[in-house]
C-alpha cells in the first residue's frame, strides 16, 4: 500500500485532520501514512486524539505509548478520559458512543475527523447489521465520507484489508498496542473476526470485497432516498428540531418509516430498529391526546407535545435540588447541564431581592400562585399547561425563590411576589 494511494482515499483536499489514534495496528498504520504524506504536502496539519476508556488495567500504559509515538512522529496528541456507561447498551456500543462524544467535543473548527476502519471492519459491520435485521441504511455500514457534528468524517483505509495493513506494518517495522479484549469472543465483533470470517474467507477469498460492494450499493440507495425525501422532511421539521407528525398519518407505512428514520438520524440518534419505529409511531405519536408518552432509545428519548415529536437527551432528576444563589449573585451554574442563570441587561424582569431575602433556585413549587394581571390563584401544574410548557421541561425549569416565596420561572413568567413595582429591577437570563 504505497503512500501515493492516500490522496486517492477521499482525503479530497482536506488539510486539517484530527486522527483517532488508539495505538492499535489500524490507527498506527493510518497515522504513519499521514505523517509520511505530510512530507509531500507541507500544508497538511495533523493532530491526534486518544480516547482513554479506562476499561483495561493497561489503559494508562496505552496512553503513554501513544504519547511517545506521537512525540516521535511530531504529531500533537490529546488524551481524553471518558466514562463508559453500559447500563443502557452493551459495553461495545457504550464505548463507541463515549468515543464519538469525545471526538465531537474536541474537534476544532475547520478540522475533519479521520478514523482507521478498513475493509474487514466494513464486512463485520454489515454482518452485525444483518444479525440485527437492519434495512438498507444499516446494511450500508460505514461510508467513506460522513458527517460528525458539522465536520467531515473520513475513513481513508476502507478499501484496504487488514492483511494489507499488517503487511505495511511489517515492512515499516511498526509496533502497536494489542488490546487483550480483542480476543474475547463474548463480544459479537470478536466472534465474527475470529470464528466466522476466517471460514467464509477460506471458502470465498474475496468475501470481504463483495460485502463492501453490497454495502456501497445499499449506501447509494439510501443516498437517493435522502435526496428524494429531503424536501418532505424539511416541511415537517420545525426550527427547534421537532417533527410535526399528523401529516405522516396520511402516508404509506414505508414512506412514514423512511421519514421517521431520517428525522432520528438528523437528531444524532442511532438508526432505530423496525420494532422501535413501530413503537415510536403507535405508542408515542398515536397515543391519546391527554397522554404524556415517551419512548427511550439508548441515551435519548422521544416525547410528544401537541402535534410534535421531540428528540431529547435523557437527563437526571433535579426535582429535589435546592441551590443557594448568594449575594452578589454571580453567574449560577445549574445541575445536569441545564446551563446558567445570569443577572444583567437582558432576560426576565424581576424585583430586586430585599435586604436579608435569601435567593434560591428550585425545581418544584407546591401551592397556589398569583400571576400579574390575572384574577385568582393557580397551581404550578395549571400554569405550566396555560404557558404551553412541555411536560419534560416542567421539572427542569429553574424556579427562583426569595425566602419561601416563588417569584419567577426562569425564561417564562414572574409571579405577583416577583413583579417589579419600582425601579429596583433585576433582569435574569437563563443561558441554556
């Protein structure tokens, strides 16, 4: 595999590359290829990222090895430690999700992500998709060009076999990390790699190449569907990413499912199974109007409000949290990624707290409350309904208290107790 092949492998003029570098065979070959290519293309800028999953007792040693190799090759390296949460998915899927979250967080403007998947990986991915009963989108496996959080994602080794990479590594005397978990056949991908694919390749030597062609053909069909359905989807998706679903009821099952899949993909979700799509439609979209349905899909959930479906990241409960906001009321960081509260020149106008009034932020407010300009009192539950606040936001909207008096729901409304009646006015901005 000569260096001259790399420019043909869909680098396609990209000159700022973030290389996913595990230290294993595949990524070591990829990174060295790019280092050699940099000698020919001085404008090529390389940066590497090593994701430290913490799953192996040797993980620290691997990170040190990657640092040493990158120092030798003069490639800046960023080592990122992540937490792998396998409660809602298998270890393999959870590690991959954590890895790609790290890529999204650390890729810089103008960079493109480069990963080292090869033809054998493509074959394994398609077989796993067959095992799951995936449709054409799943069988398309891994494209050579993809997108990641607004960046280009390239897989320049996808047309090369692992054997070719091993030959390159031997010829150039490369050393690499061997992850002991790769021998564990309890993991599906390892089982395919060690027990299944050798048999298939022994019978049909070009099996992986044929599988790659099938994946590419499925990818072409999905791209065509993307183009044909793009206009319809754009009319259904709102500015905040919600999906207006009533028009889907008039469509065929096939068209509706295709649009739902593309909406989920557009929200950053993994391709849902056929069963998951049916549940999304029947249990969420088609549930009775007064219900608050939800469907959990991995680390996300789909909720319905009015005539729209919303794709949401699963959050932790904050209902019982009480947060002090002491004078001089500097920016207050809220729990569970809910953002910050700031005082300044923009936001909801609230009376300034009196001397000695303690300011706290909470997420529930029992009792009855008066709203300026309205007769009578109402519970917060009734107020949320009147203000058209979706159910999942009601327990995650910061409520500002002076002492034990509920004075405002950040970003929504003030109560009579928080109404500014003089020139002593605060403006509270909820920065999400």
